C-alpha cells in the first residue's frame, strides 16, 4: 500500500489527518462549480432565454455542483 498526503473518496479530499474540511476540498468544489458555469456560457449569453430560465439552469447545474457537502 502506498502512503499519500491526500486522496479523493466519494468526492471529498481526505488528508493525512483523516479530515475532509481542508482548503483543498473547498478549492476543488469551487473549481468544479466554475467549470460547470463556464460550460454553460452560451446559455448565459443567450438573448432568447429569460432571466428566470437562466436562474433555474444555474441552480440545477452550478449550485448543485458547488453545494455537494458530505456529512
């Protein structure tokens, strides 16, 4: 078995102390939310979609990714 400083398990970054509340874990979630947001650039730029539709898409795609919290 190999010793590592941290690893990802079920979407959480587990560090040497066994914790998942590290700054790296937060940065990973922010990065995933950013990617989800940027992948929808054509939606955000669309003049044909209402603001309400864009908000719904944001909640379903971006907010869901960023709010995945393990308990």
